[in-house]
């Protein structure tokens, strides 16, 4: 459901350039006031309004670290470019390295596995000898072309796969 909300929000974001909230605009407008006491009063009022907006979740402040972690958690999903995810100033991740939390066979040498961050992936082709990775093992997932992902486990040939949840 959250991905649907992100997709809907992206359509609106693509139509209009990103704008600051009214609370941020009011705060930055205080700089234009020449009189020190009036400027301080403006800052106090605007900061209070911003604090209230954050407390009531009308405004959310994201650090660059928050954005990186969110992007990493969405790796493997097709998510449109969103202005609050940093735009083009940070290159898109081409791979992730994680630990396998659990593995289950889906037959014919294919399997699903859960990463330590809760993401589920599955292979779309079987292994040669039905070999499965084990929990605790590292995995590297690389972005390929045309929506493909390559999954690399130590000791197993590279496999194509996709993110399922």
C-alpha cells in the first residue's frame, strides 16, 4: 500500500516543481525584516509554527541518511523519481550487499529468500545442482538492464531474480 501512495504522489510531483511548505516559506521570509526585534519575533513565531507542523505530522524533515536508507529499502522496486528523495544529486544505487535471513525452495532449483532488512527476493531461474544459499550468508544483488537483477551468492553461479516484497 505505501508504494501505491508513493506512485500517486509522484504523479502530482511530476506536474509541479517542488515547493517548500508554508511553514518553511514563513521562516525564510523572516530574513528580509531589517528591524532586529521584529525579525526575532518573526523567527520565534515561524519556528513555533514549524515545530507544531512537525509534531502534527503536517511537515516531515528527512535527513540525507533517511533518504539513503529509504532508497536502499526500495531497491528492486520500480519507483518513480520523487523530489523528496534527493532528485539527481545522488546517483542511484547499482547494487546492494546484504545478509540472508531465510531461504525457501520454490522447486526446480528456484528459491525465495528474505534479506536481513525484511525484503523478499526470488530467483527466476534455477541453480544447476539445486544448491541453496543458507541463512547468514552474504548476497550481492546487482541492477542489470531492462529491469533485470543479478543475484550473486558465494559458491553459486549468478542467477537472475526479482524483488517480490
